[in-house]
């Protein structure tokens, strides 16, 4: 028996009267652009590729979207409030005077509280133009000088036993508010690793592991990769700030959609992702492990940090010899030798 697809919040954008027949600027999704044309800003590479597969015009960042040129804009509510408000601020700058701003999201992400907050910031009453399937679309007009509050992205300080530096951050990027405990634990083990020639940091986020490694080993080079374009921009900027641009390459890469990069490395440092739109998703990490198997030569070394409950041992033993180096504060460090 066939099952019908569950209605999502973005489906409400197809309801009669929600969108005007004009190009739309859309953040974090592409349903509206697919309906009326325009451009989507989608920093997550897998979603960007899905949009391109459907011949939707999409960009990974805001540079391709001129200010004051759209009569309507849509922002999809994000799990992280800072990312949502960064999107609201960006689209507001690009709305023409009198243009419509639509915020769409489900109750599970807190659409009601987000609508209340934005109405307060703009000093406007909210027009709810769609409300069903435990989701809603709210509408405001760009009038006056007020605008959505812009979140502040503070630099992230990285400390090791013998080093200290800061990295750029951006709203919505993993660990934008500080180095996570797993990555910090892996940093504490770098002093036990022989000096490598070439490093690979897949799922690099802000670039903590890869850039810390370059500072520790001045003769090494590194390739850093992440599926979030915002993280890629942060890591590129930080590498330049730290004088490491000539020894590093940062690529926009999603292991679940792209082939392994054509690189040479003898050390991989990885904190595999497992939180996406659902509580636990093992597919991205397993795709990264496949890429590691492809790029790591015989004799190469990989250090993996993960929550101690995650079942990575079986996957990694298919690549090479595995041992556990550390089990501390809910995290484990695994060493893989190809």
C-alpha cells in the first residue's frame, strides 16, 4: 500500500495566495523559487545540489543577491535561532520598500515564538497567510527604518597546551559559540602524533583541527572541507588571518553527494557530524569514512573523535587497524592505521 508524503512547512508556500507572481529571494530552501522564479540562498551543499538538480537558481551565499531588488522574500525557520535571524537580516536588506517578508516554519521549531519576536522587532502586526499541518507562514512589509536584529558572530578562541589563536565564526555554523568538547579532546592528542606532510580535515567547521595542526607542524599542508558554505568562508578567512593560506586549501564538499577529493594526505583529523535535521544521522559520517578510505594511503593515520555511544568501530575496522586512545568526558578518540 502506497503512503502519501507527509506535508512539510515549505508545502504551505504552494497554497493559493501565499506567493505573489513575482521573483522571490529565498533563504534556506527553494520551494518558493521553484514556484515563481528568483534565487535561493542555500549554504548547505546537499540542499544546494538538490536545487540545482531541479533547475532552480541557487547561490551558496549572499554576494549574488543585490540590495533592494526583490518585492518578496521567504525565510525558512532554522533549528538555530541565530541562523534564522541572520537570514531575516540579509533578506530584509534586499527587499524593495513595501516588499513582503514571509517566515515559514513548523511548530516543532518554534514558529509561534519566532513570529512574536519578529513582530516586536519590526513594530508591526503579523499577518498569518497560511496555517495548517502544524506549520504557518507569517507576513510583514518592509516599511520604515526598523529591521530584524542582526546576530553577532564573535571570534572563537582555540587553546591547546602550547598555543592560542582565534577563528572567525558565523551564525549557524557548528561550534560558532566555542570549540566543542570532542574537538578540544582531539586537540589534546596532537602532541603524540608524528609530524605529517599533508593533513585532511573533513567536516572542518570553522577549521579548528586543520588550522591548529598547521600551526603545530609548520612544514605540513592541509585540505579542509565542509558541506556548509558559511563554514568554508570562515575557514578561508581564518587561514588568511593566521598566515596559513599558502599551506591550506578549503573546499565546499559534501561526502554524501560529492566524490572524494583528489588529494594526497598522511594524516586525517575528523570530528564526524551526526546531528542534522533529525536527532542522529549516521549517513554523513559513514560517507566521510568512505572518503577517508579512498584518500588515505597505506600506512596513513586517522584520528577520529566521537561521542562514546556512536558505533564507528565497525565502519573504521573495514578500513584498517583500529585502537582506542582515549575515553574521557563522554567522548572517545579512535586511531585508525590504514
